[in-house]
């Protein structure tokens, strides 16, 4: 995945599903968890059940880190972050940047997602979530 997700085509809104869902199951589930928590609250029971079903006994680490990432992005971003509904078959540009951060793509993805917000706590949380997903769902 490149360092920054492609810009939407001219005339297409920021919410357009311009990217495919991640092929990695752990990243795809993490994105759905983030979508659920943003739309339904950090303590959404469906998100917790999805994490338990997917990650088994070690579900708490990725679930807690996904919650932390949502809070950190909401607190540090200088702009609105566009997310698709939980059942959407693709990703928005912003979701692509979140997945890039989880994959450890660096501060360029964080800067593009938060409009260069000085706090990189969200990037650290995303890196920790990526490590947790790698531990729970090895490729």
C-alpha cells in the first residue's frame, strides 16, 4: 500500500469508496470495529462480540487498541475524518490512511489524515494495533 491513499477523482465526494477493503482478515475486521465504534459508540456490544468471535481469548488487546485509536484520532485530527458504514464493500480515502497507519506506513499517513496535527499519539496507537493484529491473526 502506498504511503498516502489516492485523492478522490474530480467530482467524487470524499466519502466515495475509492479503495478495496484490506485483503488481510485482521485489518478488515479492525476497520469494521473502528466503523462500529465511531457510529455506535466506543462500548458497542456488536463490536465487542465481533472482536471476541474473530480473535478468541486474546480479543481484548485489539479491541482496546481500536478504541484508543478512535479516541486519539478524534482528539488530534484538525479535520473531519470520513468513514463508510459498517457494511460498505470498500474504503474511503481516510479509511485507507487509517489502514496504512495500522500497517506501519509512517507519519506521512498520519499527517495526511490529521492535517499535520502535532500530536502523533494516534500513529503510535495504530502501530500497536497493527502489532496486536499480527499476533492474533498471523498471515
